[in-house]
């Protein structure tokens, strides 16, 4: 079985497409969160690019009437952990 790399290695989710979609819909983030029933804590996680649950992703998609690929994309995680770099 393949080992999953620790957080900070490999790939991460980007919610940039979500923010672009909200701009296209002329919707403010706070308005979106309130109308979609998303907590301020979850909105903050989205803003920081942190991991969120698939249930929340589905809730967003249901509200925006879109597919997950319309609001999220997988991108390289460019954060580096200096302790893992060769010396």
C-alpha cells in the first residue's frame, strides 16, 4: 500500500475557482456564506486554503448549482519544509 505523504508535500486544494465564481455572480463572500448556510469558521478555512469536508464542498455546489471541479482544483503544494531539504 502506498504511503500518503505528510501535509505540506505533494498536492493541495485551491479554492481560487470558487472566488472567481462568486465575482462572476456578483456575490460577496459573507453574503454567499450566509445564504449557503456556511459558518464563518468554514468561510475562514476556505479563505486560508485549508482543508474542508466533502460535505461542505457538496453544500457549496448545491447552492451554486455547479460541480466540484467548478470551485476547486488540485494544485502543487509549493510550501516547503526546510527540515526535509537536503543539506
